[in-house]
C-alpha cells in the first residue's frame, strides 16, 4: 500500500497492533537508503543513499521520491544521517569525509566540514539542539563533533573544507570493544537542549551527554537493552530506536525519564517488512522507517535487493 492510501488512516489501529505499509518508493537499483529527515516548514521528507550519496525528496502525497541532489555531487560518496534545521538547511553526513550543509531552496552547498585526522572513521548521525548547534557521532572513534551556528557562518564565508571540531570523546567511557568497532551511532537532543542521548550499538548502552559541560553518564535502562541500536527519534519523552543487525528488523520504544537519566522499554516491534531498518522519523503520529536492505547485496550481506527501495510507514507504534 503506497502513500496515497496509507496516509488516510492517521489514528492508531483499534486493536493496538502496529500496521506496516509503504510510505513511498525510492528510484534506483543501488540506492540502499540510510538516513531520513523532514523539512519542518513544508513537510517534505528527505532520504539519503548509502551508495553514491544521492539525496531524494518526497513531498506530501508523493508515491515516488524524486532526486534532489545527485549521487557523488560535491564530492559526496555516501549520505548517512540527515537533518533539516529551522533555517531550511540540509545537513548530510558522509561516512568517510565529514558533512556537507545545503540551502534547501537553492540546493546550494553552503559549507563542508571534514574529519581532521586519518584514523578509521564513520561519520554517522547528527542532532541539532534548539540553539542551532549540530552534534555529530563518529562511530569508530567514539567521538562527538560539534558545529555551532558561528562556525557554520564562518565556514560559509571561507569556502573550501573546514575541519570538524571534536566536542566530546567517549572512547574511554563506552565499554571496551575490539579496535575499529562501530560504537556511537544514533544521537538525539533533549527538547530543552540540556542534554544529548547517543547509543553504543555494539554494547547496547545509551549515554547521556550534559550540555554544555559534556559530562557523560550511562542511562539506566530497564526492560531491555539497545543492542545494535542505530537511528533514534525522541519526542515528548518517548524514544524510538531501530535495530538492523542482531535481532534484525526491529523497532523499540522507550519511556525516557524527565531528566534523561532513565529509559524503560515499553514495546518492541519485529517484522521482516521493516527491511533492515537504519533509522526512523516520527511525523504526524506515524513512524517513517528507512528500509535499507543492507543485508541484500549491501554492506552487511550478499544477495540482491527487492526493488523498488522504499520507506516503511508504521502506524500504531
């Protein structure tokens, strides 16, 4: 079921069960979508491609997304985490280089930030706090980078590539793992901007980073863990997280304490129809879940993807 019929039902299913359908399709046979975000001014959804870094846009009611930024444009190789800020700037994480920031109305590249060292890297996800500061996870170094509005403005004036600024080093905080293990992944900001939450997908832990001090505490989890947790969404004290690898094709839902120090598992949905989800977006009471199909000829498995690529719509969760 595609968007035209799916969006007609906005209420949760009467029997309390989640309903999974297709929100919209994504053109291309090697897309392997990874990130998703929404323009708060128009409701347009943007999805990034792991293969080539193309960005696709789906307007409300659109059955098939359209290409918004071409693959390998401006040096992009992969598009992972995405975010749109209040100024209608699209932030795009590139796994191997850093991030690019675009003006949505003109599609113009405003600034590019790069990882300042040659260590193994995986620039992964981004969260933007109410003051406009962006925080970016680096999953192999367990570092969180920061880009302030002032740094963005300066980078736009300078042009060229600007080094990313490390803000918080969690490499000594997360539990020990093998070298180059993927640790920090999804990241979200508390509603007041007083803290960040980021997940260690290998250890299954959730960490709270106080702002602006940077003090890091492990969130007390009850009812389960966040093993293989990837993209996350936080709204009104509820946290949703996807789990694409072990216990694949799952979304978990958590109740976050008022101070962000506790998280209680309230529900878990596991279904092959989620298509190895990498992240999700909560909008109008529904979840838009990215079906990466990484396990079907992508970075985590052999085989052939089922075309077309698409984004799932989950109601009642």
